[in-house]
C-alpha cells in the first residue's frame, strides 16, 4: 500500500477517485464510499503564519496580503484569527546570564500601554508592558536581566530607583540629550537673559565633550556660573494672592534657577560623564555611549511607526504585534513558524484559556459563592438592566 494513501474515518482503505475542479486528487473509501481529499493542515498553517508575521513586523497591510493571494480582506482576517493566540517567547528564559557592558533603558507609550525596553547597541534584550513607568514595573524588567556594567537612562525616577534596588553595583549614565532637553524646557531655545543664555550654552556643550579634560573644564564653567549669578538667582519676589489677600515669596528667576539645579545635581552625582570613566571590566571602552539615541531612534521610533501604520488595532492585538517585532530584534530569535508549530498553531494556548475559564466559573456550593457568569436570566427585578434613556 502507498504510504501517502489516507484512511477513512471508518477505518477503511481509500482509493483514488479522480480529481476535483482544482486538480486535487479525490479519494473514496472502499468500505463506506465516503469521498474526501487529502489535506496538509501544517503546510497551510505555516504559510498563513508566515503571512501574519509579515503583516505584524512590517508596514504591509492585510489588504495588500489579501490582494497578493487573491482573497478578500475578510477572508485574510479570518485566517489570521488563530495566529493571535500564539505566545511570543520570553528571550530571557533559557539563556545564560550574560553580563553586558552597557544597556539602554527607555519607555514609550502606545495605544496598548507603556512599553519599557532594555537593549544594547545592536539588539533587544527584554521588554515589559505596563501602564506607567513606575519603580515596580522597572524592577520586573530588571530582575530578568543580569546586572550590566553601565546603564543609560533618560532621567525617570522609576528607572533610577529600580536600578538602585536591583543593580546596586551598576554605574548609571544620564542621557545627555535628555539633560539638554530639561534645560531647554526651562530656558527655551532663545533665552532672554544673560544667565539663561549662558546656562543653555553650557547644556549644549555636553554632547561635544570627548575626554576628561573637557569634562573638567565644563565643570569649572558650571561652578563659575554659580559664582557669578548666585546673587541674581537668589532674588525673590513678593506676590499677593488675589483670592485670600495673603503675600507669598517666590524665586524671581525660578526657571533659570531650576535649569542650573538640574545640571548641578547631575554633576555632583557623577551621572554626566560615566562614559569617559567606564569600569575596567568593559571590553570595548570606545563603544560606550552617553545617550539613548540608539534605543529611541532604532527601536522606539520603529515601534511607533508600526503602531501608527496599523492603527485601529485593539490593545491586546497591538501588544502582540509589537511583541513579535521586538522578538525578531533579539540576538538569537527562533523561527516564528517553528514556534507556532510547537504550540500546535495556537491550540495549546486556547486550551489553557478554556480550562482556566472553566475552573474560575465553577460555583462553590459550600460557601454559597455563585458562578462568575451563567446562561440564565434572573427572573427578579434588577435596577441596573432597566430601560435606558438619554444619549450615549
């Protein structure tokens, strides 16, 4: 008997019985006479999932993929329905505890929520979804990664606190571009006062410092600014509250003072020039960077472009779409089709959801707890399901 000959559902042998209108071989059972064609579901699913990954990780729309394969938009969307069930692997599971020279941390906001990404210069390490960039959310990300030698952050308090708790021995480099933005937010790009123009020019010099001598000169200029303009920055103004009539005292030049304090805090905390004095364990000191530009421009900008191109996705689908893009940017990503095949084309995840939902919905007759949901309608009056009036 040929090895490729299928068997009928009744267990009987099948024989060739012509072809269909598409040219596919038709088989007929010798016992019950049932007719069918031989299908390769794994080949079809692999092709569909490859199309799904192309849609999720590029700017190719569903309409373009459907037109390429000669089907409608609704048909292609229906084919992709099971693809959203395939889980994206965690790149930090199963890998050795590699210690990186430098890691960049930053968060970006999309319709699916806040996405915190940890990356090197050439690949993504890990990511975490949350609502806001809190200390706890950063800790959940950092706990999955071995402590690096240097970490670059944009200045958020959540990231700084999490690094202090999870990576106490790691040196912190504040992104110099973000430090400049803080000063520009206080002074604007065209300050009107001499002090404002001076502190803004000091901030612009940060990204042009390449050695320790220039860093020391910059620190001396910052100290000189404080000496010259200290009395000017300490000036105060009396203001009267129009509601209560009380007089209050405020800084006359509060914005310039805040701009100076932001730079002075970074200078005194040794957060500005860590890239000039890296730890001796660093393998390539010349590759240490002072900004998060590689993360913001190479990863976050691409994520926002992808989310904007496929706008209209629900929160969960957008998160899954960006997860696949990030996974393919890791150092050693596996073949997505192979991952989908190992999960039985999403059916394993669907079975877990069904089992979990069934267990959670069971009523507890001992304690009197009702089921979470049921298929019956309460016969008693319930005020919350009365007739609604007004505009929605």
